[in-house]
């Protein structure tokens, strides 16, 4: 296993864990507009990261990219994953703030 594949495996595990713990933490039953938009953007970022990971570890015969380009694609996938984690943190922090201010009920 090459070094790029090992790094991609670590990022893939982070993507899977992030997706497993992703949930819509909305302050109302259906969420406010900005909360839904932020949640959807986080899901799109995770989907793009997963697609880029598959692209980065594809065999040389399928995707003719040099090592440096594959590392750049892997970095972008990692950045998208961190953006999705930040999105989850923002939504959960706002939900905690809202629950503290307004009580636990919807």
C-alpha cells in the first residue's frame, strides 16, 4: 500500500465517522432556512470529499494523474471534510445556545 493510499484511508475513515454522526440539529421541527442550508452544504461537502477520495486512490490505469495531483485532490477532500465537521459544530453549538435560552421544547 502506497503512502497516498494510507493517507486516503485515514481521511475516508474520518468521512465515514463524520457522516455517521451527522444529524440535523435544528431548533424547530423543520429547521430555519439558514440551518437547513448549512446542513445541506455539509452533506454536499461530505459527498464531494468521498468522490474525491475515490478519485485520488483510483488505479493509474483508470485515472492518469501524477502523485502530486493525487495529493492535491486528497488535500481538497480533507479540507471538505473539515468544513463538514465545522458545519456540524456550528449547528450543534447554536442548538445548545437556543436550548439554553428558550428551554428544551420545540
